[in-house]
C-alpha cells in the first residue's frame, strides 16, 4: 500500500489532548502503510505543548495560524486553568499520603468547565468558532499534485470543513476523501444545546465525503438513522492506539492498583459508583482527569487533574488494572479503551447507558477477549474489583493488534466496515 495522503486536522497535533493521541496515530499509520504524507493543521490550539506528541519523521507539516487577539486572551486563560500544580507524581503514589494539590486541581477544573460553557454558547452561533481565522488562512493552501486520499478528522469538525473547502475550490484534488468522526457532532453527548446550524453543517459535510467512519458501533448505528442520505457511505474503524508502554513484570504488587485516566464530568460520565466500590473494597487507585465532582484524594485514592503524557506514563507504571467508564447515554465509547487495549494490562470496561446500548458494546468488544465487563452499579463494580484483588481475574493481558496504528489505517483505506 502506498500513495500520497493529505491529513487535515483542526487541532495542533503537538498539543496534549486525548483526541490528539489518536490524531497522531492516524499520521503514524499512514506513514507505516507507505504513504507520502502531508499534514495540514493549525500552528496553535488549546492544550499544552507536549514532547510526547512529536513530529513524525518524513512527514511534511503545513501550519497556519488561527490566532486572533481574542483567541490569545482565551488561550492564556485556559493555559492557566490547564496548569498541573505538580509536574511529577509523588513518590508514594496511591499508597502514599494525599497530595496537597487536590483542592486546587478541583477549582481549576470548575473554572475550566465554566469557560467551556461560554465557548459552547459562542459555538452555537457559529459552528466553526473559534477556528474561523485558521479556516480562512489555511484555505490558501494548494497542492500542485493530486493526492490518492484526503483524510480529515473531527475534534474539531473544522478539519472536515477545510478539506471540503480545498476540494471544492480545486486547490486540492484527490481520488478519495475519507472523514473520521471520533464523536457525532449535533448529537454529541458532550454538546449541550447545539444550534440548528450545527446540524445543517454536519449534514453538508457528510454529503460531500466519499466515505465516513465512526469509532463506536452505536454511534454508527445512530448516525445512519439521523442522516439516512449518507448512511450508505458510513462505516466503523477503531481509533489507532497510542504506542503502548509494556508493564515491568519483575515485581508484582499486592494488592493491585487500579487506574482511571480521563475527564469525568458528571453530565457525560458517572464515576460515583466506581469511587464507592473502591472505598468498600479498600483498593488502591490512581485517577488523572478533570471533573466537576470535586473528588479529593485520600490515603488510597490519589486524584489529580489533567497531566502531561510524561507524568501520565509515570503514574501508569504504578497501575495494574486500567478502568474505563462508558458515557451515561448516547453510545459513544471512551477513546481510551483503544489505547488501554494496546497495553499488556487488563482493562475493566464499566458499561453504562440503556440496556440495549450496554448489550451492543459488550457484543462488539467482547469477542476480542481483551476486556472485563461490569455494569455501572456499585455492586457489579465491586465484584469485578474483588476479582482482581483476590486473584480470580488475571493481571496480564495480550495487547490487541487490531488497534495498532498501521492496522487501523490499513482497515480505513481498505474501505467501509
């Protein structure tokens, strides 16, 4: 497999966000499949710069600024909200003393949540705010030679809009335009009060693409119903996993340490049953992620906000079991399950949503033999935790090869699934 590929993304790939961990994987996967790759993206976006997300060797990056004076003020404020008060984890980990920064991390997360709400209100009036300046400047990009594929990513959807603009203007030509949506747009559980303009823009983008891919079987099912005119071109692929860090098995910790890594705002994900089950079992746990719940650290539960990848890597070394919790509704799956499954650690996937949604997720991911499942109820989670603590469930698992970046891109380029 080879050819020329243009990858279009509305966020700067060197910024530490959960979406960029997968975006980075698409670029690596294209290179791994023999493509000559150009990347078109903003020179800046939200999230701190992270050396864990470097340039991929051999790739040509085309960066255009999307910054305005207003954006600079917002970015400075958000950068302050995003600061991690402790750049490195304490040596004691979950079993050590509670960190002093838990309260500060909590109020920063609340302020960030308020800021996100203000941004959402502005975005309701303009579907592609705050990417307008970048869309205008990046629309000047042109390629004298045709591409075999154009691959655009959502998160944000401005990547799809730029691809549509360039292809419609003839400044870029390609045999195929593939869209990947980590989440739906108008019907996204994270989006509150989306304006009709979002729905119209989403429908327009879907109509223009040659092929459209989602990363959850339920999202695919629901989107086919919401947009029947584009249903025939829709398919599903997994997210490409971030390069796995294998565990150091020279020492086995007893009891095992559980880890949850990701945001957990209450309107999208309910972690209260998990925290309750951890307390009753008396299990050690590491939690990294922003939230509006104000959860504080204890001797057994070590809580911090969003951290750099280098810090996360150190925290993960102390963890034996990775925990992911599904959304309360909507069928979107946590992207972290793909990254988790590429490690050699067991993954506890806590199912939520309707009984139908829980069944579909279990039926889809169960045959891989990679996940332990439980319901998002305190008793069900407690039983699963005790299975690990008491040695009835294994503390080692086989990394899932189908989530590797090269395998995902090969599936993507091969056609709809």
